[in-house]
C-alpha cells in the first residue's frame, strides 16, 4: 500500500456484489472504499458491528435504515453518517443506474 492515490481510480462496479478496497489499515483504524452497484442488505438482515463506522457518500445515492431512527436516511454525494459500535443498520438501497462510491472509516477495528 502506498501513501498516495485517487479514490476514484480503478472503480469497477460489480452488479453481483459490493467491492471493498482497504486503503489504510492501522491498529484500531481501517479506511476502505466501498463500490456499490444497486446492492442492498438482504430483507430483514441488519449489520451489528463491534467497531464504530463513519461513512461518507462520494458518488451515487443510497438509503440507510438505522436502528432507533424514525425513518430512512437518504444519502447523496457529500452526506456522511456516524454509526457507533453495535448500532444496528442496513443498506436499504443503492443507486441501480449509476455506481455508488463510499468512503468508510472503521474506528476500533481489528487489523
């Protein structure tokens, strides 16, 4: 891994699965790029992560459902959200007509 790059370089959307690329990994911290192409969490399935996650939507659009929130969180480029450890959440949808690119920072992550 080098110390420089471009977040949009080499983006390859995959209709069958999201693509996760680790950009930086240090003890207690992981930064990754996530590329979505219409994916969503399976119905009724919630993520329950032991680490906190700060996520920034760079391109495309997405809708998150977050435990304890009254309604869905619709995200557009530039929107971000902090998900504390163990805060259940799910991706309700990502844009099916264009690539959605996320930057996720996992705090307290095991490397």
